[in-house]
């Protein structure tokens, strides 16, 4: 009886936690275009396309255009990293676009709420990590991002030991990621200290 109860509680815990975690949506990259597709209804999906060479982003749903905008790409930009975290249960997602040259230049965040899309904030952060045995540098923060929904609160965390706020600027700060998190508000993701 005890084993059955423990098994039931374990399954319940896994179900509850997975329902609150935002999952990464696979991205395809073809002919210079990043593409994501999110199923929103039976025969409908939201499709996001980003073309860096044309400095353009387009978001469509069921063949109607939701949003078209120019991407803020400067001349010294070498590329872009993207990540889409989405919860199909609540039809809420966040698209992260991180532009870089020799190092990360920070992240623009777009909120996808059903079929509504809006730019909500900028995250001036990079991960202070070593890649491929190289020296420590300001690398992409995207592999270390995670988002959960806890009740009515949406929280974001960096899962790396050290982060850099305002990389390569006068007001640059090196922070331990365990000392802060972000909470979603009407102003976007706001930095909170533990």
C-alpha cells in the first residue's frame, strides 16, 4: 500500500511540475531564415520567421499576418541566437533573440499570448562561461534560460553560475546567478534579488 501511494504521489508531482514548465520549441534554419511553429488550435498554428539578412521578422497565424517588424540589427552584428519557450497548456510563450558580434550583446524578449505578440523587454545579460576550452567570455545566455509558472506568477532563471549584466558597457556587473531571478510583470521580465 505504501509503495502504491509513493508511486501515485511521484506521478502526480511529475505531472504538476511538467505542466508548469515552459518547454523549448524546436527551431529550423533554412536559407537564412529561423522558423518556429506553434499549434494553437485544431487546424491552426502560429508561425514565426526571422530573416537576419533582410533584418525582418514576420509572425503569421492561419495565413493571416499578426506582426511584421524590422529587427534592430546593427552593422557590427555577426548573427543571432534564438530560443522559444512555450507552454501549450496556457498558450503562453516567450521568444528570445540574442544578437552577437564577438560576444553576446543582450536579448530582446517577445511575448506570445495566444495569437497576440508583443516585444516586452530587453535583457542586457550574457553568460560568463568558457566554451570549447577557451578562456572565459561573454557567451550566449539562452542555453541557461528556464521559465516556470508558479500559480499566477511567471518566473525566469539563469541556470549558469555567473552572468554579466550590461556586457562590455561602463555599468557592467558580474553577478552570481543564484542571487537573482526575474518575474514577469506588465513591464516585462523584472530583475528580483533573493
